């Protein structure tokens, strides 16, 4: 599993990791996998569910765009 570190415009460092989990909240209760991209810092965590499969090969600028759209948790 890839782990990448980026810095935002304020200078905060973020660890970017992908996580897969199983979901059981489907109408027919069939397990499905949920892939999420997490942005972790010392003070905040964000989650992005809509991201490209080759995210680990993207530039820091591309990752910061995903970070900006990610949901704060």
C-alpha cells in the first residue's frame, strides 16, 4: 500500500493513504468494498471516496486538489 507525504499551502504535512473496507449497508445486504483515500495530519483527518486509481503516481499538486475536495472527519 502506498503512503505519500505532501504539504499544503499553510505548510502542514499530510500523510496520504488508501484504505479499503467492507460495506454491508446495501439494499440487498451484499458486502461491497469501499475504497477511500485518507489525508492524515496531526490535527485533522480528511476522506475522499472519489479518486483516481493511480493516485499514488499523481503530482503533489494533483493530490492537493483531492485534499481540498476531501471531507473533513
